[in-house]
C-alpha cells in the first residue's frame, strides 16, 4: 500500500493528466490512509469542483481552512463553490470569515462587497467598498512614500560622497515630487 503522501502526489499527477475521476479516488484513498493535511483537503476540493461535486468540494475547502486558516486561496475557492451552487448567503458568510482572517486582503473586501450587493444589502456593499478603497489608498500612499524616501536618501548620500549637497526639498519626498 502507498502512504498518504505518495497517494497525494499520484492524485495531483492524475489531475494534471486530465484524469479527474482517478484523482478524486486517489485523494479519497490518501485521506483514508490518514493523510488529512490542509493541502490534501485543498487539492481534493479543486478536483471535486472540477467534477462539479460542489457540496463535497465546499466541505474539503472548509476542512482545509479549519486546519490552516491562513490558506487564502481555500477561502476564495470556498466562496466560488458556494456561489456557484447558488448559496449566496453562505458564500457571503464565508467571505466575512475570510476577511476576518485576512483583513489586509483587499480582494476579499471587494468580493464581500459584491456578495452584499448580490444579496441586496447595498448599504453594506458600499461600506465594504469604501473600506477597501481607503485601505488601498493607504497602501499606495505608504508605497509611494517609502519609494520616494528611499530614492531621496540615496540621492542625498551619493551627493555627499561626491562632495556636494542637495536642495532642502529632497528631505520632504512628497513636496519634491
């Protein structure tokens, strides 16, 4: 008999070769052999989704998330499966849990806002979208600031090495931009 790791590897190979039914069977064998890892559940969910076995796929993604909450792609795939099955309220609830686990992921905030809109919760959709927008603005501002600061500090340092000073405005990156 093969160990769960070997079965998992064979299941991935079968899926990549287009043998989705065999991949599903190999994942089931790997789980029966005690290989219930987050990655196994996640990959099994992908195979079950491809077979349009959406309730089983959702259960696999939920198990993967329970074992490894930081697995963002499992959250996103769970939402896609639930929405694809027409279970929008459950998809919205899963998104809310995903946002709580990954508050910095602006894509999750946007998906949550879309789910709220699809459910007719327009106030919540707008609140989520504006929260996402402000988070994005803040991230962009920090990136620009750090980028400009890095370049200006480098310019000041190289200027001093070359024996000349640079204008005062390079000490304030946003004013010199």
